[in-house]
C-alpha cells in the first residue's frame, strides 16, 4: 500500500485530512509551529490517534511519519 493510500484510507475512515490531523496534533501539544516536538515519541501520537480516531497501529504510524516529516502527501 502506498503512503498516499494510507492517508486516503484514514480520511475515508475518520473524515480527517492531513491538515486536520496536523491541527489535531497541535491541539494535543505534539507539535509546535508545524514541527513535531522532539520529546514526543511515536507511542504518544499512536495512542492519541487510536483513542481519538480508532486508527490501527499501521495507519497511526503513517500519521506519525507525516507529522515527523519522514513522509509527505502524494508519495507512493
């Protein structure tokens, strides 16, 4: 599955776009000025996504990669 397919599936399931997820991360205190705060661990983000959006581990890790800047929208 491509990275974009993960994001598309997340949006279909939750109604949350990548920008919505970035806003959610900021509201949770995971990001500052659009950047993931260095002390925030993947497990913190994954737990929040599972709690708030009922995402599975793989999809939650895709959002973490998006927030961390490892992956970007439109990537295969």
